[in-house]
């Protein structure tokens, strides 16, 4: 098999590896599409430490089942599946308490275990979810974003009719806004990039604020009738200031930090609003066990991700693309790699 492996910071190579055996409870997949995300470039540049080495990078995968190991039921050769990169241990106290997303020993493919930028891959059957025909390979790369968004909305206890300010209109922010609409809440999306906000508007997000042109405080004050937002979700890949976003919350408001890796340098600033307004702050970095719910939202077109892939990259061009991004990050969101 061929796999893109990161050996150390800035040392990525396409390695020829012996075929992997398929262990009990595991499934071999032929990769149909995988993704390159900011997690991969952050590990490449050393911004995110490499937890194991060499590491096959890539946390998104759509594949075709080619072989199943002992004890696998419900999946057969030829099935098309998406892989959840986060697999919980089922034995730690949070897992036993049905809080899988807080698992203490979570395996995260592409971060602390081999990911999916390879022609074939072997993954735990527990991590795989069958895809309905109507979901394209490219769209399926965003299932993790949708699952994380559902988890964020749940952790925030977002209620019908409540206002949620979402800071950061990248793929995760735009998907989170669509999920908030599905929950009948009122999203207000804030960013500095007019193009991303226009895309969100096209997808039905009717309150957007370009913080270059307008003061978000004033606009949010007006939209919420002066009470400010019940919830604030700060997308960690946003390049805006986290401290500032706390000001958008009402007294007693709920705040989520949502994402996988922080690219913002703006965690500085005053966090006094947490005390002053008695805010509740939660961190959400996965959508454990929410893949089926996310697949539903995609299959019913409740969440539209069709315009969110920022680049299509050929399998052989992965290194060039990541190098280019490392030198000159254009704020790409997710690049789809076709096998
Ligand atoms: Zn666990």
C-alpha cells in the first residue's frame, strides 16, 4: 500500500508499505476520498506536536470495504462507508457514564494513530458508517464537522428561538450555523471575510456580520433586541479574538470553543467577561457517536456542504499542497484528495 507519512516536522513522504493484515473487528478499505485539513498542516509545520511517528496523516476517509476481519457484522465487501476519526475506548469513566465525547483514551486517526491518506486502510469496524447513495464522496468528508456541530449545540443546550453568535465562518462555522437553524435557533455568523459570509447567506444563514464593515456589538445588540446572545460558539480555526467574542454573550450565557486545532494567535485579551457575566464555557473537539445523526442531516440536505471543499488535490500532489499551505496559508478549510 502507498501512504503519506509524516516522519517528523516538515518531513512528509509517500511510502510504500507492506499490505496490512485485517485484525479481529477490523475492516480493510480502498480509499475513495480523503481530506487534508488544518490538523495536517499544523502537524507538518510543527505547530501541533506529532504524537506518534511515522504517522499516516489525514483524518477524513470515505472508502469501499474490500475485506472484513473476524467478528465484523453488518459490513460486507463493496459497502461504501465514512470513517469517524475519533474512536472512544468504552472502558474509561466518561465512556461508562455515556459521555463518549469526553473519553480519556480516545484514538484519533490521523493524530495519535495512523490516518487515511493512503490507497488502502484498515480501520476498526466501530469507526465505520455506511453511506446512503445520495451522499457524494466529497460531501461525506464533512460528516465529522456536522457531528461536531451537533455535539456543540447539545453541549450548549441551545433552545428553540435562542440566539447563537458563531465567530468564524469557515466550513465548521457555516455548518454549525446550518445545524443551529435546524434546531430552530437563530444563528448570527461573524467573520472578516465577505466571501465566506456571502456563501453562508446563500445557505440560509440570514444574519451575518462582517466585522470589517460593522461593529458586531452594535449589530448583535440590535438583532437580539438588546439582550445579546444566549450562546456564543467560537470556532477555533477562526482568526478572530476569543476574548472579544465573549462580549457578544448575554449575562449567564453559554460559550463553546469548537474545533480541532487552534490557528488563532488571538487567545490573548481580556477574559474578564467570563466572571463579569457568569458565563459557562465548554470545549467541544469531536462528535463522538454522532456520525449517524450527521449522515441524516447530509442525506436530507438539511446541511449543505457542496461548496465547502476549498481545493481538490490529486493523491500524488499531497506533499506539494501541504508545503504550499505551510508557506502561505490561504485559510483553506478542507481539501479533498481523490484516490
Ligand atoms: Zn473512554
